[in-house]
C-alpha cells in the first residue's frame, strides 16, 4: 500500500505524466462537449418529428427517425465507432477528433431523442386541450405550455445522458486516440511507471470530478425549474 | 341579443374511435340564452358529443354550424374563442400562475392588451373571492378553487357559449356547491350554456332543456319538469329510477 501512495506522489511530481493526463483529459472534454451538443440538437429534432401529429408530410421523416433510433440503440457503441472510422470516414488525413465527435454525437442523439420524446409525451393531454379550447395555436401551445413542462421531466434524464457520453468516450482509445483513458494506459505502461493501477486511479478521479460537477449543475437547474410545483405559497 | 337566434346547429354528427362508434348521428340546435343539460349513462357518448362541438374530438362526419357558419379545420380556432370550455379535471396550465392562465389567451390572441386583460382578470378573481391567488401556481390551489378559476378563464374572452364537461365530477361535496353557485350565477346573467353533469338536482334547477343521450343517439329531450316527472321513453324511466 505504501508503494501505491509513493507512486501517486511520483505521478504528480513528474510533469510529463501530468502533461499526458491533462492532454488526454482535454481531448475527452472536447469530444464529449461537441458530441453532447450534436446529440441534444439532433435528438430534439428527432423527438419533435416523432411526437408531431401525423400528417402526410411527416410519414417518411417519422419512419426515418424510427429506423435511426432503432439501429443506433440496438448496436454497440464500439461497433459504431469502428464503422465511422474504418468505413464511412476511411479517408486518409481526416481529423479523427471530428470522426469521434460525430460518432458519439450521432449515438447520443438517439438516446436524447427518446428522453425528450418521453418528456413531451408525459405532459398531461389536458394541458394541450386547455390551450386548444382557448383558441391558441399549436405552436403557442407547444412553446408556452408543453415545452416548459416537458423540460422539467427531461432535465434529470438528459443529465444522465451527458454523464454516459463522457464516460463512453473512453473507448476512443480503441481507435488509437489519446484521451484521458489512453493517457492513463500510456503512463502505466512498462516504458513509464510500470504500474497501471496508479494512473488509472488518477484518471478515474478526473472522470469523477467532471461528473460530480455536472451532477451539481443539473441539480441546480432542476431546482430552479421546480418553482411552479410548490404545493403551498408560504 | 335576439332570443331566437341559433347559436349552434348540428346535423347528423357521427364520431367513431377506430371501430368503436360513439356518436351515431346527432341532430341538435342551441339557441341563445338556452341552458341545455346533457344526461345519459356513462359511455353513452355525452362527453364526446360536447367535445365534438369545439373539435376537441374531430367529428367523423356531420356538420356543425356556429352562428350560421360551418365549422371546419380551417376556422375552428377562431370559433373556439366564442365557445368557452370547462373540463372535468380543470386543466389549468401548471407552469403558469393563475394570472397568466387568465390572460394567456386574450393577450396572445391580441383580443385585449395586457393591461386590460389583467384588470379584467383581477375583477373576476375578486368576484369569485380569490383576489389573493393571482400569483399562485395551480399546484397550490384546491380543486374547487381550480375549477372556479377555470370557469373565469373561459369567461375572459366573453364567449357566446360555455361548454361544461362534467365540471363537478372531480370535486368534493363542499367544492361542488361553490362551483355550482358560480355556474348558476352565469345562468342567471343569461349565459348560453351546455353542460354534461351527473348532478340531477342541479340539472333540473338550471336547465331550460334536458337532452338524454344513450348509445350515441339523442333518445329524448324536453323541458326539465316534464323530463323528470313524465319521461316519455322506457329508457329514460329506467335511468331516472336508478339515479333519483
């Protein structure tokens, strides 16, 4: 056990190692950030198409959305990453960070879409009917009534999705990208510390701290959205 | 304000949900100032009938004329401004305060300025004895308070007709009294009303006409005293025996 803490001391006192970890961490953050951004925007679009009232213009888009979410959610993320790298973007010199962002973004979109769809559908039908009976347009009803109530149901689950994406990006090391996970593996290799447990442990702390921060932010947002749920006005 | 003018004329209205035929051809007329109570066993289609009038449910076939104009997909939104609706489960908008619930439609539809709408909302709130609830959210209100606010919300646009879909079915006895008092007051002021209810005493007291629906058809209709004391059909006799 003594050597474990010694090794941690060694890791933190070796600038190269810290440099590698921060480098990897930065890549993890970049991929996660843009993937989540793409995931939420595309996910929202898919959810809106999916929950829209049936019309002849939407038959094909609705079908495409259904097929998309089924395929994405029905196949392993690692496989999707490989397909993006070695089939779709098998172009020499194409920046791998962009491929990774797209792979995770397109994957996250399918899950975000389900979360947002569920949130929209969970709003009581009577809320929409109240708006209709008052002569309001479907657009007004969506933005003033349904969306604000749906967001309250969506935020916690969407926070979960953000956390999942951040951790899942660790598999980019499988296609040779130098993220936080890869940095830990690299530092732990025989050429360096010859101990995997210490750098892995430190990398885990990085993940944990990031996710803790995100959980904290999500909780704050949830709290501020919960104003209208107050049972009594004291 | 001619008393003979027809507000609503319905011809051969049919509604089916999938294969389930709920309304099997309803012909109906409503004149200004009338108060029609719709009675019938559960599952008879009485709520569906009411909900078809303002297209909460789109009719499968048949025609609805409102103020002489055929109601269509295109003009229904405009028509709805003149047909207020009160729901069984109140349907106050949960993410808006009472005040915002009241002024949302008049302001959004540019019928009133915000100032005028707020002034009217405050008057109505004072009238129903809830002047201090303007900034409350629906979650903090009792059922009776919610329903009375839902009624004045429907009144904000000065509709020609008010449609009540079982307005007291989700309330406790004390709240029922408060809500019925408010409806009674609207009736006394000459409001044209259609109401689906299970409150027989109230129906008899308030109605100018009773319409009895069973299996998606109007079986019998008439003036309340005759309807309750001398029903013409066996079906109504049987129904009244059970509920009175």
